[in-house]
C-alpha cells in the first residue's frame, strides 16, 4: 500500500457521511428493541453487551494504573476481568464501576459520532477496540466471540455501501443504548433473589461502604440518561 492509498484510506475513515433518512433511524431502533426485549433473542445477543461490559472493566483498569491480566467471556453470556493492583482505593472502585456503565457510554459516544456524520470512523473505531480486546481474552469461547464480532464490523466496513453501513451503525448504537439498560435491571433482580452476592454493585459496596442498591441506581441512571441523550441525538430532536 503506497502513500496515496494510505491517504485515501485516512480520508475515508475521517470523512463525514450524509445523515440517513429518519425512517431508517427509527427502523434501526425497532431492530435493536427486537434484539433486546424478547427473552429468547436476548440470550444470544447479550454476549455483545458482555463484550462491552468486560471491555469497560479492562480499559478503566489500565487507565487507573492496574495490570490487566486477562478477560474471559463465557457461553452463558457472563464474563470475568482480572486485574492486579491495590485491592482497595479509587482505581479498584472505578474499575468495578466501569462494567455496567460501559455499554451505555459507548452507545452515547457512538450516537454523537453518528450525529456528526462519522459513520465510517465509528465502524473502524469499534473494530480497533475489538482487536485490542482480543489480545487480552484468555479463553477459546471468548476469543471466538470477539473474532466473529470483529469480522462482522470489518465486512460491513469494507464490502458494503454507505446505506448499509449507516443502517448497521445505527442498529449497533441503538442496541448499546437500549441493551445497556436491561443488564442493570437483571442485576437487581438477581440481587433480590440473593443470587449475585459478588456482583459489581456488591463489590463496590464493600470497597466504598456505599450501599449496593445505590450503586445499582447509579448504573441505571447512567444507562437511562445515555439512552435519552443518545436517542435524542440519533433522532435529531
């Protein structure tokens, strides 16, 4: 690849694309709801939210100076991120709080990119994040899940036209915004049954002495605010 090709590729990634028609944005939201709300479908699509969840833990662990030892993604859509460092303190608390907020905040960032016409930048940025995550995955199922997800983004980026790319990007962002809410509600449901004693919220309660329920409410507030703000941007309200 010569310099001209690199320049053309850079222009393609950093350039802006025209906004799609309103019906496509609404249709993308409907598709995302169909991927989140039905229980049978959610059992499969939730794995994508888990990727964002564990990626959030891993990214914040690195940003706060912790040593990221590995990430595991399981077939039951659960995950585990292991980092080494002080067992208490701000870094550990931020790392624990990052998981349930990550999908919604990623969706919010994606909504702002799409509102600015940066569809290609969003797709390539997501691909780069997935490749970075793949390096830290430590089990075969997790690696397969990330590779397949990354491959989908690459194929859409390279082989499809602007309309298909826009439709795919809007579905992905809506899915993160809507799908970021449901795990928080599921978390509190499990906690109510005593089925999640070591959840992120309970770990945060032990670290900060702030009740776990308040952490769940904070997660829900972030998810709901991101959905409202991101949805408003996508719909140009």
